[in-house]
C-alpha cells in the first residue's frame, strides 16, 4: 500500500508576522500623532519587509494547500479548515483573521493621519508662498503664467 506524503499546511508564520505588523502599525500611529518624522522612515522600511514576508508565507500556504488537493486561495483554506476538525486550529485561524482586520483598520487610520498632515503642510506652504504663487501654471511656451492669464473654457 502506497502512502501519499502530505505537505504541511500552516499559517503560524503568517500569524506571527501579522502580530508584528499590527504592533508596527501602532508604533507608526504613535509616530504620526507625535510628528516623529525620523522614526517614520525606519517604520516604513520595516513595514515593507513585513508585508513582503507575509506575502511570501501566504504563497507557501497556498502551495501547500494545492499540494494537498485544495484550491490555492482562501476558499481552499476554508475547505481545509472544515476538513481538519480542530477547535484549536479554528481558534488560531480566527485569531489570525482578527489580527489582520485590526491591522487593516490601523493602516486605514494611519492613512487618514498622513493625509491630514499632508493637507496641513500644503496649507502652510501656500501661506508661506503667498497668494499669487498658487495661481501660477506653465503655459504653452514652458513659461509660468498666472491662472488669470490662461483661457477658461473650450475654444472651438
């Protein structure tokens, strides 16, 4: 009798990385609210590396699912979980999914904070440059022209 060698399906590395990502996003939020610009560069690099690692782990999990006869996607993961019949694994999966949900929300909040800071900085730059500098555009000859000198509407 020939036994088929099954590939281990695991999301443990992903769950650990997701926990690190959530912590990093919380640190990023602190840096954003405290205007710690120097810390942001390091945090962005770390976030990039963590997201790449998460993606790599997900691909490995999908390959393991496919090697075990399941679809190589989240639908296949759900099917694998239902056939696994383990409360402990189901609980760990749900915890992992909750961490991902919290990470998405933290990232959304951080995006709002970045947008607010960008808008604030833009307003300060506009105030420093004076009222006329914001109204200048490049004309057809490559020279700057005031917006009042540009035509409005469509010329037929």
